[in-house]
C-alpha cells in the first residue's frame, strides 16, 4: 500500500523491520539496537471487542480470490502468503529478517515456508528462506524472487514441494527488480546507473529466465521517457506490460512499443490498491486525491476505462474478489503524534470500517465490519485481506512513549483472523 501520508521516522524504523511492503527496493540487512529503543515505551491497550475464540475453522471457497492478482497478497495452491519479521538477539543488538509464512485456507493451518522442524529461522540455523521480499509464483508451489547476498543481487527459484532454494541468476553488481512471470518465463530488470555531468541516469535492462531451461534472454532497455517518469511494471499479461508512473497508467507491448494510455494521474492524485482479474481481463484500481481525501475505483477492460459508481466517493483502500468489492472509506481515527521532527499525526485512515458491495451491482454497499477502535485493521505497510467470511490483518501494537505514539508491527509474529459471520477470533501465532 502506498498511502504513506502518516509515516513518521519511528514508523520508518518499523518499516525497516516490517517485511511485506512490496515497494521495498533493497533487501538490506537491518541492524538496530532495539532493546534500548524499547525500554522507554509501553503498549497502548486496546479493548478487544466481544469475539468468541475460534474453535473450528470453516473452510471458505477459494473461488472468491482465485485468479485475482494483487500486490496486497500472494495466493497459490490454496495458500495465502504473507511476511513476518523474525527478530533475534545477540549480546549487543537485535536483528530483523523477513520470513514468509502462510495460512492454508482449506484447512486453516499456518506455517513458515521453511518446514524444517528444528530450524529456528535465523542465520545461526542457516535458514535458507530468510530475507526474500517480493515473490512471484510461476507454477504451483514454485516462486521466483530476488535477494541481496553479500552485496550481490541474485534471482532465486524456490520450490516449496522439493524444499529447494536455487540461484538462477547473479547480477554483476547491479540491482535486480523482479517483475513477474508470464508464459513460462520469469521477467526482471537489471538496473545500472551512470553519472555524467553530475546527472545520474538509470538503465533498466529487461531480462527473462526460461523456467524450464533456465536460459537467460535479454530484451533491451526501458526507454528513457519511461525511466524519467519512474514507470514501473506492475503486471504482465495479454502480451503487454502494465505500467504505473508518476502521471499515468499505461500499457506497452513486450518491446516497450505501442503505448496505450489507461488513465492519467493528476499531481495531487495517487494510485492506491490495484487488482488484475485474469479470468475477465479487468484491471481495477483506486485513484485517490490526497488533498481532498477522495477516492474512486475504476475498471479498465477492452481499452475502455469506466468509473465504478459506489455509495462512497472517498474510498481509501479496497479489495477485489470474484463477487465482491470490499472497501474502507476515508474515515480517520486519530491516535496521537509521532516523535519525528515533523510530529506526524498517527491515524488509522479506514476508521476500522469495511463495507461490501456486490461487484455486479456496486451502487449499494453494506457495513460488514466495524473494529470500533478495538483493532487497527489497516496500517501503512499492510492492508487487511478478506477470504470468505474471514478477515485477516496485522493488528499492530500502538506504542506510547510519553506524549508520543506510533504503530509497531515489527515484533509481532502474528496475524489476526476474525470470522465476521460467526464472530470468532484467532490470533495466528508463529514462533
Ligand atoms: Zn528455517
């Protein structure tokens, strides 16, 4: 999620520890002494509402998100994947490492992707699954990802069934940006820069790996007119690259030619969430005006862009499923002021409310969940995800330090699952 108006320096520190932001560019090793950092803070107690503990997990239909591609979650073979930050301590410091976990939504069980029962998922255990950030499934239980290893950026193929983690491409000191898999190829940009007359130019060379042969193919450099507007590919399909940039959403063919405009973005607007439905070839996205706090969902299909008429004109975030549009209007709850230099104000911009509209008749919507300040269902790093009747979210700690406050998602090895129909709750905890 890119709505980061409320990020403070403290939140930024939390961000460094938080794993799941798909926009993170560099998989750095983060070393901070958070023991001292935490001593003067205490958690703000939230009332937890009237939920019963979840006793039986009721398997929802996976049909409701199958075939929908999103930056907000990864879904493959009935498993919903997300990131946690494993922390471990040495004598003088604490360290955070990205670790990928999942919930099998057929069974409700959860696990790290490392299945070694003796592994504690730290460097000391030589856990091979640490520090993968953006992952792209190419086949059932096989994903591709980039990781920084001793300053060398490397593309990996991870086969979860075979428990294998294999290096498939090593950069020569350049940065690799994974973009996705398409037709048995995995695509990425190899990015170099040169500084001439104090001006730095970036060269983004498109490459692909054949999933079967592992052969590398070069496809040429992204045109300067696209690097100049920070254009980045967010989806590959229909022999097209789908780009998002500072001022427009557009497609090109796989040779960066035949540009087609999808939507212009004004200066005070930002793209929020987006979803590509591979079954219907529809792209849904939210355009937010950050000054006026308005937000509108658009759908693009067959070269046609249409605004979706909904009961709210101030949509802050949304989730698409095969039948529904779930969304939260801009309805900020103010929690306090962060301890950064600008004294950023800390909000849950969703107000904890989730509405549901029928995808085929979205003009009406109903309130299906109201956290009533019992939980923070949305934080600057992670959105909530709804699968069937179940709502998943991070439940960040609200930490108070004297007059200051911030969200802490860093040290919680946990997802919360609420069954909105049965009114049950489960804290899905990881060791
Ligand atoms: Zn492990």
